[in-house]
C-alpha cells in the first residue's frame, strides 16, 4: 500500500467560492482507490466534500 494525499473542499452550497481547501492522507494501491477510500472514510460527514487533487505522498 502507498500513501496518497487527498486535497478537498468542505463547505456549503457555493463550494467554488467559499470553501477552504483541506487535506488528509489515505492508504491505497493507486489514485482511483485513494479517492474511493477517502469517500468511504468520510461517508457520514454532514458537510459536502469535493476532492480537488490526489497525489502520492513523498
């Protein structure tokens, strides 16, 4: 497993204007699985999240 950094926006209705960019790390085999793992970990989040960037850590 490799570590990937996932950058995402959290916010309300106008994410493109008002949201702050945050980041977290996930363990996955590739970029696609990193996005799946991110959404699985945050499935119960009350706020809308939009992934903006995924890259391998390091």
